C-alpha cells in the first residue's frame, strides 16, 4: 500500500513539475519549429494554475492522508490526466499522451482500489 501511495505522490509531483516547466518554456510541448504565441503562453499558465495545486494536494494526501481522503482526490487527478492524455494524443505529442495516460491509469486504479 505504501508503495502504491508513494507512486501516486511521485506521479502527482511530476505532473505539477511538468506544468511549471511549461510556464518557464511554453514551447516545450509544441512540435519543433512551431512558434510560441500569446495563446501558447496563456494555455501554459492556465494549465499550471490547475495542475500545481491539484498535484500538490494529491501528493500530500497520498503521503499523509487516510484512504477516505485520498481516493476522491486521486480520482479527480486521474480524470485530469485522461484529459491531458487526450490533448497530447490530439496534438501528436507522444510523451504527453503516454505519460499522462500512464498517470491516469495509476491514479484511477489506485482510487478504485482505495475506495473499495
């Protein structure tokens, strides 16, 4: 159980960290040669405004919370990762699609496991 919660905490921190990297380098997820626009910068910041607090909350609860508190947050984090994976797939960003997809599976299966 501790390993499962640690994996979820790490995944949540990686997700939050990725969003910070996107704010620092908004073109990070774009195909090579595609220009960074005002919209790209806006999206990166809006994404981080959601991903950082959610990632920190999920990581903190996974590390210190009770099952009753952890599973709903992991479910929400998992659904957010499903969306991130879909965005990555739509934009042919394999790293985003596969990474977020793996985190989605981890969070959603863990939420189910803890809730049962």
